[in-house]
C-alpha cells in the first residue's frame, strides 16, 4: 500500500497541512493583533484612572479658589501692608509714626533717613527708614515694642546700641555714669507694588 495514493492518508495530510497553515496565520496575524489589543486595553485603563484622578482634583478646585480668596481677604484685613499710594507717602507715614513712638516713650529722635526702596521678588516694595535716637533702656524697650506691634507691619533690622560717653561733673570732677544710649536701627515696612 502506497502512502501518497491512499485517500485517507492524503486527507489526514491535508488536514495537518490546514492546521499548520492556520497555526502559522494565527501566529503571524492573530497573536500580534491580540497582544496589541491587550496593550491598548491596559493603556485605556491607565488613562481612565488618570482621568478620574484629575476629575477629583478639578472637583476640589472651587473649594481651593474660595479658600485662596478667603486667605487674601483675611490678609488684607490684617493690614500688614502700607496702603499709601506711593512709596514716598508710605515712608513719610512711617517716619511720622517712628517719631511719635520715640517722643511718647520719652526718647530723643536725632534723625531719620529714607533709604532707597527695594522691590522684592514677590512684588512687594520694601520701605526702609534709617533711625538715630537717644534714650535709656526703658525708652528703647517701649519704642521697639510700639514699632514691632504696629499696623502696618514694621520690622526692625540692624539694631546698634552704644552707651553714651559719661560726663564729668564740673563741680566734683567725678565721672558720672550715664544711662543714655545712642541707638541706630533700620525700620522696614512693606507695601504692595502699585499696578
């Protein structure tokens, strides 16, 4: 019996050949399509997850915007920034306030000088006044307290305190100690940059 002439063997060979062709076509065409489909499905799931995350963030946007507005309003109500129209007016107001604080505390104002205004990175103008005064330690304490609790905010920098020279009594020729101090400092206020 010859194998190639036997119809049953030929059928089995044809079926085996057909199965082999189907497997080859499946591995060349269908498997890449299925793997691409799975990859796209995974990408879709990742994008859906990101979308839900961004939707949650956007849902909280209104609350955040209202919180920012409330913080800005509270900040404005606290009055930390000078509200004068120009830095010249703001520095004049600061000089007058400093003068009043020194006089009320019982000290003596020697001089005030406005230093050039500096613009901060955050769009604020620094108004700096250099102050020279004399007084005892209680006067200094009262002045510093008054300035640092002031509204608008005043910050003290470069505080330099030196005792005044003692004076010799003309009658007794004794050196009398002095409680007076020479005091130099910079008072800094802030104002928003004018648009």
